[in-house]
C-alpha cells in the first residue's frame, strides 16, 4: 500500500511517500480503509510537535473511512462500519485505529467532514467542557479563531450557549465565522486585545480564554480574563515556548491556567475523552448543529502542497486529504 512517512532532517520535517506492507491490526485495533484524512499543525512542528523527535514514522493522526479488518479483542465495531478517529498512519491507504478511540460517523457527515472532526473536537471538548467547565452565558475568547481548533471552539462554544469572542488577523475570516457562532471579532495578530475583550464584555473579561497561538500572547490572554477566569494553552504556532506570568494577576484574579495535549496522556485517558465526545457531542453533530468547517480538499498524493497551504495561514478551518480509491 502507499503511505506518507515523515522524518526530521536538520530540524525540519521531511515527507516521503513509500510503498509499505499492509499492517496487521493489534488485538484492540481496527484497520480502516482511509477515505479522507485531515492535517494538524502540531504534527509538522519538528521536535515539539505531535511526532516529537521520532526518527521516522507513518504520518497522519486524523482519518475517516471504513473498517476493513478487526482485532481479536475489538468490541462495538464490525467490518464495513464507517468510522473516524485518531489514527496511526492516517495518510496511508489503510490506517490502524484503536477501537476505544474510534467514533461512528453520523449520517450527517461525509468522509471529508468526518476526517476533520476527531482530533480538533476531542481537544476542544477537553478544553471547553472537561477542563474549562464553560457554562451558558459565560464569555469565551478564542485567539487564532480561524484555525482548525479555533473554529471548533467557536462552534462548540456557541452550541453551549457562551458568548464567543475571537481574534484573527483577517476581518474577512472573522466575518465568515459569524455564521458559525462568533458573536464578536477582534482584528489583530498582536498581544493587544485584552482591553477590547473587556470593552466587549462590559468590563467583565473572558471567563475562558483559548490560546491557540503560543507564548507571544499568553500574558495578554491572562490580562483578558475575568475574575476566576481560565486560560487553556493548546498550541504554539508562533514557536514561542516561554511566557511571562504576572503572579500578582494570577493571585488576585484567582486564575486557572492549564495546558491541553494528548501527547503524554495514557490510552485510557484518551479513551475517556472519546467516550464523552460520543455521548455528549456527537448528538449535536447528528442533529446538524455542528458541522466541521473544511477549508480545502487535496488528493492524498498532494500532501506537501496541502502542508504548504496550511502553513500559509490563508485557510479557515481544516485542510483535508481525500483518497481517490
């Protein structure tokens, strides 16, 4: 079968398409005939991204398709089922997927939109619900709101009844997000938005802030918080891995700061999030209230071009690869 592999050369990710043997499913794994797979920025940040410092491995961690083989201990799935989930080798003809991290695809989603769902919405659910405890009527601030995770936060925040404020360097992107639940947009790429957030919230500030950008804006995210606000740190596309923390602000405002990543979580911990997504979030998808936003679809053979498009910062939502098989 054909499979994209990524290696790190001189600190930079290198992609290579290889002919590889068809994998065998582990006892708890599904083999999935990949119909579509989506890109995630963190996978392509060498050294600190989702691949870490691995010398080389099959690339792709989000995929959707049909089950073509099952392990001996798999429950809840059968050959032919449509599934989406965290995958091993998602940019391949066939990918492996642990059955506890696989989700059934609602009838409302085709393969392309299903591939855009798993990682960003698992992470978003973790940030907004499991750890962020976002409540209806609260103010949610999403920085980098046009990214894959950012758009998912806008959509889920709106569905939960929050007032959603987003930042972006593009007024056009923010305007497009209004149809998905964005209430207020702030046009900026700088750490200069806290005062505007307070103005838009009648002096209250944001109850939950999502930092999708990194250390260059983390201090400003803290300043944008309401009393007893929360800041979730989920990305560092700015490659800035350090930030100044105002301890007086942290202390006086009783702020909660937390990071969200699946990199070091156990399989059991990841599976618990997937279970809750299946019971609490998938019904919203099945009802058509949430549809993942896909920016552009590339053929799976064009992964390098898809990566370049994603890294150009022109997209809004997810970039997806589609298999021609």
